[in-house]
């Protein structure tokens, strides 16, 4: 099975991916941030590097999905291929940080790739307000994330909500990160585990 965790920058995807993998004995696939050759450059000059970064992510996630399906294992994945196409790339285009020519090229490639892969068996969406995102981004202290603007996070949140409202590809669970702390409160993690179990193994 393929479980995917979606959410804005700083919503806690990586943490929840790690905790669910540990609890259920699943394999975890994390987002490629440490070895991504474009991230630092992108945050220094978004206009110059936006297309390169999005193509890198698209390739990386497409490869991940193929590996997940071929492995025959149950895998929990940190971020989905859909978020780049429906949230990040359109937002960069809207902000004039990606040209229309590059954006159309990117979307064409995404549509081809997404037609060749199965969607996740369960999508978990972590909803978070901008103050919560900022707090969690500051807490982890990645240098390149210090330049992220509030209006950028706000726009991404709006696009996430539009995407999730229209998501019809499979089972969906939504958790409000403002109200829970899966690392500090075991009862919050237990609640999520119970709901995930219900979705994957429940009768209804």
C-alpha cells in the first residue's frame, strides 16, 4: 500500500511520516531536501531556478512512486507528486517566478507522468495556519528557509485548500496541525493512528 502525507512547508509531514513508519513498520520515503542540488539556489533567486527545481522534484517523486509500486511493500511518502503540479508550480507562475512557456512545459510533463502512476491508497493532509507554519519552520532552522515570505506561505495555503477540496483520487484524511502535537502528545499521535487504521482496514 501507498500512504502519502501532504501539506505546506513546515506542516509536519516529515515528522508524521517518521512516526507512522515507526508505529506500523512501514517503509518511509522522505522528500529529497538534503541532496537537492537546486534548493539553495532557488531560495536565492527564485525566478532563475524555479523551473529547474520543479523538474527535479517531479522526476524525484515520479521515480519514488514507481519504486513504491514495484517494491510490494507498504510505504508512507513525505509529500506527493500532485502538490508540485497543483500548488507549487502554479504559484510560481502566478508570482511571475516561472514563465508561461516553462509552466506549460512542466504541466504537460506532469500530465504524462501522472497518467502512468496510481494515486496513493490513502492521502493524509496536514492543514496548518501561517503562524503555525512559521513557528515550525523557525524551529527546524534550515538556513535556506529563512528567506520564505509570509505572503508566499499564505498563497500556498490557499492553493492547498483548493486542491484538497477537489481531491477525488482516493481515500483522504485531514488533520488540523494547529490543534495537535504528535511529537509531544502521545494521545494526538494515537488519534491519528486510530483514524489511519480505520481508513485502511475499517469496514466502512
